[in-house]
C-alpha cells in the first residue's frame, strides 16, 4: 500500500531514458536494456580494454560491460549513478555483468574486489562512492570478498570529466593512490572495479599501488568504456 502511494506521487523512471517504468521493470526499462551497447569484452581475452594497459602494468583480465557514448543511454545512467544518488544503477548493472562473468567456462579467480577509492573529501561531498554498489553486486554473485580499505586515495583532484586528455594522463608520475596491506595480502589476485574506463590512467595508478604488494596480480572490471 505504502509502495503504491509512493509510486503514485514519485513514479519510478528509467535511469537511461527517463520514461516511466512498468511495474515489472526495475531501474532500467526493457527498451533501454535491449538498446544499451554491450562490449562483450569478457568473451575476448585480449580485447580493446585489455590492450589499453599494454606496456604499462601487467594485467590478468580486463573487461568493461557497456560502451559509453556522449549523449547516449549509458552516459545518462552513469550521470544518474554518479551525481543523482541512484546507486541502484550500479547494483543492477553489477548483477547483470556478474551473471555474464559467472557463465564463463573459466570463472574469474580473483581473491578480492577493490574499488577505485574516492578521496575522503570527495566521499564526504558526494556521500557515497559510485562504484560501491557495482562492486558489491559482483562480490555477492562471484563470491569474492569486497575490500574498500586496502587501496586509499591520497590526493584530492577535480573530477575527470572536466579534464582534457592531457590532464587525464598525469596519474602515473604521482602518488595519488597507496595501499595499506599486511602479510595476509601477499600473493593475492585483486579485481579492480571502476565506473568508466577512459584512458586507463586512473586504473593504471591504482594498479601500480596494488603491485607494491609482493606477488600481487591485477584484473580490472568496469561498468563502461568510453567509445567514440
């Protein structure tokens, strides 16, 4: 009864196109679910996302789930996730992606899922890390521990969406990220998760930090990949 009244005064709309959701739909309408551009990276070992890290950091596996196009459905969803507090988007896509990963003949053998962290100041401003719901959804379905304490962000910087390409590629020379690990973390395989893969510089910097852990291995999974 209460839910019906809330839906009457605050109807749920699709995170991708803002159309009213049917009672059988959740977060993303059926039309958008069938329209979003899937990358299928998880089906190709050396895919285009994997190749972004050639000669930069060693990676075991890299996959993004959707293509991010300007003014497209995925951009709208990421915007609603990142700036409108709609964390259900991350959970929905995480569950969808996890089901695809779980169906692979060789399941991901990571020991721990690590989100790209926000600086404490940014976290306080936004109130949440936009990657958390996505990472937790992967964690539950894939039965991999989720750890948001291991990797920390030391430097507060402006949002990446407002930087040009040159501004986005300066991470490697800075100690923006660091790790707080113990002997128990040695030799672990870490699955880094983020929202959008653009140049790969942020994830590269995170990977370099994690590789300070003796015998660590790195894999990467993102909601989307920027695509022209």
